[in-house]
């Protein structure tokens, strides 16, 4: 008999065999893409690319998600037709290393964290490059603890402060408290960010925050919460301007525009005042052309 799933903060308890959980994913590992990726921050992508493994399904389901094709509707994707065994996942990871990847970048991994822990336990000693846990920030501390010593770089989002906003856009009114506890655990595991002589990140936290239209004051509170949770000078932050209205529902009129330069610059100034250092984006990044092509089989 299959036990219910309690890997993420939703603790929906679905067995993910006869019934899918909130993440909309089965227990079997379903991948959308596994390939070198060159559009992460420079300290992640470098010259040879980040070895990204995109998992299907998601425990958040943000209404504006640019990866919605694989996070919620992946059963329509050709690549998502066959499960991938843990042994196959290990081979995919090692193959990406052999292709020259600077790191292994596990994207939307939350609902497969138990399987990922088992795979990394087997291959970590021979991998030889950093492992990145690239998530939405809505993580269960107990699940993160199972990854201690296996993940070198945590790359979470920290999306919202307001419970009303996080409920409306991600159906998670407890987001800020859950994300704060998760961030505290992540920092406790990997500590201060470290950049190697080659300019590539080797360990630590690279935290991302996406500025939303009309959301600059919520962004300000997000940054203040982060600064109270971890030392600002010991993590790297990426303030993103890449929000695109292409994927937002027509009913949410406030999301049907790009952010303004004023909104973005306001958030950048708050980040600087709080002592954060990291990355900003060119305004040209706010369009759907930066979304990976999930239609081609890559593994």
C-alpha cells in the first residue's frame, strides 16, 4: 500500500499513484528537459552552461508561471510520456557533468526531493561539481534536512510577503512564514556564499525575487524579511525584472502588464540599502522568448 505524500508544506497526503497530489505529479519521476542551460545568472551558467534538470509538476502553481506547460499541464508535453527511474536520473546527471556542465541544476524539485536525496546519496562522491536546488521557496524544513550534505547551492525564490497576495497568486497564504523557515534551514546547511577562482558559485544561497506589477511595496517587505532571516552580506540575491504578462489570466487585470522601470529601480534601491549584493536584469528580459523550449526531447 502506498503511503500519502507529505514532502511539501501543503501535506496533501495523496498517494500520487491512484490520485495526484496538489503538485499534479505522480510518484514516478517525470522530466521535461535535461540539458545545458545558458540563461541563469553568470555565476551559475558560466561559459559551459548549467546542467539543468526540469522536473514536471509544482507545489505552488503560480497563476503567472512562465513554465506552466510543464508545471501544471505537462501531460500534453511529448517528453512527459514516460517515467524516469532513479537509476536513469543518476545517469542523466552524470551525462550532464560529462558534457561539461559547471553544476547540476535541479529545477522545481520539491515534490521529488525524497527520490533526489536517494539518487544524490549514490552519486555525490563521484559527481565532482556543485548541486543546485532550484525551487520556489515553499519548502518543508524536514524535507530539506534530508538533503543536508547533498546540495551545495540553494537557489530559492522568495516571492511574497503579503498573505493576501500569496493566496491570490499561488494559493499559499502561509508563504512568507514557510519560505522564511526554509531559508533559515538552507543557510544553516550551506552557509556563506563562495565564488571560486573561475568566477563560478561553489556553495551558498543565490536567492531570487521577481518584481511583480504593482508589487514594489510587497517586494520591499520581502527584502526586509530576508534581511532578518539571513545575513544580507553572506548570500547573493538576484532581483528579477523578467515578469511577463503573457502567462497571466485575463481575469487578473493587474497582472496584464510588465513592470515599470520605476517599480524595478525602487526595489533595487531597497536591496542596496539593506546591504544585499548580487544581480539585476536588463528590461529586455521580460518576454516569453526566455522560456525554455520543452517540446524537444533532451534526455
